[in-house]
């Protein structure tokens, strides 16, 4: 196909598709973003526009080019032969597995951090609770000490922090469940596309075969007989 025909084809693409094509071809790494986070964003772009008509090799080059040097080194270690020298399906599966592994590590790290904070706040709360029980006991006037003005405020602050932290833990679980659902949906869509493409190829081959047989039927079966009839 010539360059002019390529431009004509792009001119006939809907404006929305051309916008998605541009976002894919100019994909950029965000500051502080890890490799698996970049891959999830890039993959989301591809799923939003399945009719982008960009070759698979170009897609891999666009993604690799967008990474910073540190993330490129990680990809080079993961795929020793080079990103663009492997099959597109193989690369996407490797990146998907890497993403799932990193998400598991991040989830465990955040959960452990939240549990540590919860444990510290629980200890503080128990300390203030013990002090409160002592305050309720009868103490002779001579042994009484003037309570600090900020003790009650500290107890309330710890209770508020405990409530906030528990809400964060619940929110973290909810986000992780949504993330698992999104990953499952993405994998299902990829599987569906991979099944449709061979089916379409088979249908095209059958159609071409039928057209070829029909064209042979339309041609004269014996050119010699036709020539004799003309004579």
C-alpha cells in the first residue's frame, strides 16, 4: 500500500479513532509511575480503541519508547532477547504476569503498613483506657493529682484515628476487589479477541476459495475446442 493510500485511509477514520491512535502512538510515562502501572494505562488505551489498526510491532515500540531508563532496564532483564523480537502475544502475557505479581506485592506492603499503624494506635488506646479506669477508682484526696487537660482530647483523637484507619483498610479491600475484577475483564476481552481473529481468517480463506472455484467455472473449459469452432 502506498503512502498516499495510507493517508487516505486515515482521513476516512472517525475522529474519535484518530484521537485514540494519536494517544497510543504518543504514549508517555508519568512521573513516579512503575512499569506495570504504565502497562495498565497503555493496555486500557488499546481496549478502548480495538480498531486502531496499528501493527503489533509498532505498539511494542511505542510502549518501550515511553519508559524511563530504569524501567527499560527492568524490561530488558525480563525479556533478554528484546521486547520487539518476541511475539506480541508472548510479550503481553509476560507483562500481565509481571503486573499481577507487582500488585500482589503492593497490596501486601500496604496491608502490612496499615496493620502496623492499627497495632500502634490500639496500644495507645488501651493505655488511655487503663488510665481512664484508674481515674474511676476512688483515690483519697491526699493522693489525688490534678488531671491533665489534654488527656480526654488525646483519647478522642486516638479513637478518631482508629476509626479512620479501619475505614482505610475497608476501602483498600474494596479497591483491590475492583482491581481484580478489572484485570479479569481485560483478560477475558483479550481471550475473546484472540479467538475471533483465527475465526475471521478461516472465513476469509473459505470466501476466497469459493471465489476461486466460481471464477474457474466461468472460464472456457477447453480453449482448443473453442478455436476449432471459430474456424
